[in-house]
C-alpha cells in the first residue's frame, strides 16, 4: 500500500492530488518524514499511527505539508 493513503487529510490541506507522475515522490517524502520523526521519538514508525500523531501536531503537520507540496510539483520544477 502506498504510504500517502494514510495521509489524505495532509494531502487535502496541502492541496495535493496524487497522480501517476508524482506518486513515488509523494510516497518518498512522507516515508522519509515519518522515518526521521520516528527516529527522534516524535511519532510512531507505523504509518497508520504516525498519520494521527502528525495530523494532531501543528508543527509536524505544517512541515509535512510543505514537504508534500514540494514533492508533488512536476519533476522539472523540483529543486535539487
């Protein structure tokens, strides 16, 4: 299952639609964010639980929204 499916509210708030073109980048951005925050003890490594924890924390929620928006941009517009 793609990890973005647990994060529909984040995607809605970010104004992001997952497409074939951006799906892998959005998946990677969410997974990398969850992995980083869970390694610091800020959220669960399990995506289902992490989605609630991140959604309930304004700082993490806004950080992830920013990362998801960047990942969803067309490939030629993404900053390297």
